[in-house]
């Protein structure tokens, strides 16, 4: 980072960098184990100060015309683009994902800011003349107040920008709490934000874990909470937010299924599956973690995936030649290895064992790609979110069985089918229980102007992230009935 010393990561209260009085913990580079910085556990008093800064800024900011608010995000998007390589390298260091993955993440993050530039159109209401005799009616959208964002480690640059650009452009002010594992890129983006003439207090950043989350959610001046993380924590966030009368959107975990029909087996499909399963070391809520091979697809696809796994280059995140970097932490590595142990004990065909991969750095938390075949669909490996580079293949006799198997999952984030049959694709899209559906697409990630989110235990709350849902979440409607 250029102008922000990260030896002790500060809070951002308004446009000031403030050293926390809380306990500090290490931020480490997963590729090497080196300490990058120390991040605080924000104190309750500091949480109050952050919310107070946001509350103090709200009246003046929300009173600005929406066009003036949105105009500043053009400058923010331009500045982020200027610093995109710097941000991508920060993501590599703190998260461990490859440079290619990090660059793609930052590009998507900037698209979210560009989307917020269109807020004037997104906030337009409706009107109806003569809804009754001599009476006109119109609906308008107005901001809520102080909004909070709680973001995960796996997309440290992008997910914060799912939230605060749209919220702030809509007239709200914001308090962000990034993951303590990956706070550096979020802090750098916040620094760039304040170079774009935003008023003091429109964006604030605090740090910490569960105590900080609970303090933000229960704060009397917080009106809305956005969260991305595990389903267990998402459920807690929703329950606590509802109990304290907050608006809430909480995106949870996933177990995404990739259905491959016999006519869908190809090198393109193989590449899409590899990118879906092992991009970001499988630590993505859209990672394909189960391939459901229909009929003869399994026998034809298996050697292609095995060879691709053997060719995948494990390496340091900042190395341009790295195909897959490390997982986020030693704790994550141990948890993932536990699932691999269980799959091996269960007698599934171990096509590739990531535990045996050569680690390019002894201090890093590296795991190679693991591929299981003929996995029991009722096993923990097949049903639980592993959040790592583990791909299971399950065999199914036909499309109906494959859809039924995928729909038996408690999760419903994303699902994809690979086929050349329009009829099969239409049936899949209609019947699959998932919020995001791919047709010959391995990662069914919507662009910024479509909503992002799942169903079942992948979504807690009613509205999804960004798109029109995001604009609706960060505003409240008012209906005006007029007689003259």
C-alpha cells in the first residue's frame, strides 16, 4: 500500500485514520506465512464512534440531489481503475488467490461502482394520474440512514463494493467491517474513496470479529445490515437483525452442482469445471463442488478432469504462472484435509489427492486439487460446504435424477448444466432450486445490474445483493396521494 502504513491497520472514522485501543491480531500472507499487518478488534466505544460519524454525515449527504451524489462515483470508479493492479496485488497477498483471479475480482468490483453511477435511474419511482376521481398517486424512494456491511475473506476487494457504493449513492451513510483475515484491500479502497470529495463520515471502517458484528447490528442508529459469509453466521445475523428491527440481507453458504449431460462433455466444459471448482482455491460461494455426470458423461469426463488437475500449477499468489494459490489459513487447510480424509475412508475413488501436492513454500497453506469419483450423494463430502479445492463426481442415470439430487441439497446458491440440448437446458433452468443458474457456464455470477443471491439456506432475508434488489434494499418507499 502506498499512503497507508499497514503495520497496524487503523480504523477509518470519517476521513481520519485512527489507531484502535483494541487487541491486535496478525494478518498473514497465506502463500508464505509472513505477517503482513496487525488488525485490531475494535472496542465497543470505537463502534459507537464509527456509527456516530455515519449518523452525523447522513442529514447533509442525503439532502444532496441524487445526481450530485452519483456524480462522485464516476471519479471513484476512475481512481479504482487507475489503482487496479495495486489492489489486485493486495488481494493476492492477504487472500492467496492467483493474480489472474485477483485481477478479475478487482475488475468486477469496479463494475459495481460503475453500476452505482446509475443510481438516479434506479431510484425512480412510479406515478399514476387519476387513480381515483381528481386524485393522483406516486411512489418515491428515499434513503434509510446508517447502513452496515460485514464482508468475508474470499473476495476482500469486491464484496465491500457490492454494498457501500450503492448504499451511499442512494443517500445513506455506511460502516464497513471487513474480514480480519483480509482487511488491507478494503482499507485501501476506502482511502481512494475519500480522495473523491466525499463528505466526512459517509464511509467508515471498523475491524473485529463476532463482538464487533453484534455491536453493529444492535446499535440503535443502524438501519440496515448486509452480510456475506457462512450460513451459520448468516442465520445469526438475520435473527439478531430482525430482533432489533433492522432491515437485513444475509448471503450464506453453498454446495453448487454442475450437471454434465453426455452431449456436454468437451474441453470447454472441462475448462469451465476446473475454473469453477479450483479458482480461488475453491474458496468461493459460487465454486462448483459437485459434478453430477449423467449417463456416459462420467466415464468420458473423468480422464479429462484428472489430467487437468495434474497439470494445475500450485504456486505463490503473486507469481504470474500460478494456476492455484493457497487456502486462507492453517485452520482452513486442516478442516479441508479432514473432508479429504473422510472421503478416502468412505471408499470413494480418489482420482487426485491434494494433500500429496508439492507445496511451493513451506510456510504457506497449500493444498492441491482433490478429485473424488463415485461419491455417495448422502455423504458429508457431497452435502456439506467444504470451501476448498475438493471436487466430487456423482453419477446419475438421467437428467431428472440429476435435478432431484441437486435439489435435495439444503443450499441453493448456484447450479449449472452443460449440454447442447435446448430442451434439457430449459428443463434444468425451470426445475433447479438455485438463485443463479448457468447454461454452459461454470461460474453463474450475475453482472452488477442483476441481483446476486441464492435460495434455501444460501439466503437469509428477502432481497439480494446489487442489481435492482440492491437499490430496493438500501431505500424505503413512500407513496404520495394527491388531490388538488
